[in-house]
C-alpha cells in the first residue's frame, strides 16, 4: 500500500506542476481535466501526509523510550505512543477505503423508478411519499429533480413515477436505495385503525449519454396516443403521449407528462438508454445477480431492504441491521445517516473482497 501511496503523491505533485504551466492554463479542457484529477487525489495525499507525520512522531516517542531515564517522561512517551497507534490505525483504514477502485458511474446523474407493489392504493400513496422523500433529499443537496413519467391513482398516489435527479455524485449517494421498501401504518382509508403492510419497489439507474450506448433507430418501435389521467379520462386532445418498445429485448417505456410529443419522446429515450445500459452492465458482471431484478424484486413484502414503521416512528435497513427512531425526519429527506452507513458497509465489504 505504501508504494501505491507514494505513486499517488508523485502524480499529485506532477499535476501541481502541470496546472501552473502557462501552456496548460491556456487550454481550458486540458486544465479542467487535470484539475479534476488533482481534486480526486487530494484527500488521499492529505491522509498519506498525515500518516507520514504520525510515523515520524512515533519514531520520536520510541527514541525517548530508548534514551530517556526519567520515569515521568517515559510514561508520557508511552501514552503518546498509544494515542498515535490508534490514530495510525484509523488513518490506514481510511486510506484503504480511499484507494478502493472508484465506480466510474458515481458522479453521474440518476434515474429513479418507484412502483407500487403489494398493498393497492396504500402502496401507491407510499410511492408518492418516497418520491417526496427523495425530492427533499435532492433539494438539500442542491440537485435538480425532473419527472420523466408518472401514473397517478384517483387518490393522489403513484402507480409508477420515474424521475431524473441531476447533481454531482447523485449516483454515488443513491445507488444503494434500490430494492423493496416496506411500510407499516394505518391507511387513511382504514376505519378500524388497523395497521396495514404495503410494499413499493425502487430502482436506481445511472443516467447515460448517447455516446455510452448506441441505439439503432430501426430497433425502436414508436407509438403515440392521447395521454390519460386517473380513471382513464383523456387529459390531452392531441396524440402527445409516447410509447417506445425496444424490439430486441421487448423493453417498453412510456411518457405522457409533457404536452409536446417531442419532449415526451426525448424523456422516454433517456429512460430507455438507462435501462439498456443497466442491461449491458449486468452482462459484464455475470457473476453477480441481475442488478435491476435484484433491486426491483417482485414487489412482494418478503424481498424488503427497508421497513418504515409509522406507529413506532421507526425505520430499519435490513441489509446492515440499522434502526433509527426518526422516521418523520427521514421522510422529510434526512437520509444522510442511512446513506453514509450503507456506503461504509459496502466499502468495507469491498475491502474484504466480498
């Protein structure tokens, strides 16, 4: 690890020189590329330099133990060494995490798909609650949210909502949100006050550009129709709604939120590209379970990753055994504690090679 850290430090120093070179400064694209790389290496170099400082302090303390005769100074040196060893271990562990290969998709925007599963109208209402939760979280991060497609129920819930979250590092923060989310609460429609259990599925896909995945126009069947609202009533007098079918795989994407057929087609293509890219990623990782199927599951309660228990103000992530009694805050977008814990867990698993 030390050799790798030394090479990172050397690259960081080289980048500093490049960024002060007038020729590089005059070429904005090159300058920005090097500046981004330097910014990514800075946390590693800072930690490494801190580790080197700790090692020097440990050597000084050892020399005191070897040379000093005063019992009080020896005791102080021993206490310093104990503290320094703890700091050294913490710094080494942090460096191991920083040196993990980065997911190249981490900095991308995301497309989030939320669908009502088991539980009928109550599941649809909870889909709306989750959409609001992620929207609030995005707002806290100064990210932008754009609805790409939605299907409302008569009572204001979502049978399905697909939306784009744009912001630096959005995928890195939200990629562990995919799976079945279970809710336990008394629905507004429940006259007896009984607690119901419903399930909603969430899929998180990195947004992709046209250059990332090529789609042959001949492979896409386009259908247009009039958009409809809850209950099937027409909400538009023109054929603005769009259905895209990717013929080779049968993937279907619909979009009717915009009044313009062109805008609906553009949004639908964005979702189709993301799904096809996800398919390609799964093929490249055959050893792993199918990512999107693993996330979405069947919509049944049994495949849950997280439970939201309203009567007890409790939220539990079953993958890491984390339970918090702050559900109302989480539903307002306060997700950092859960997301940070998940990130740490999966990074630790990666260190173990699992």
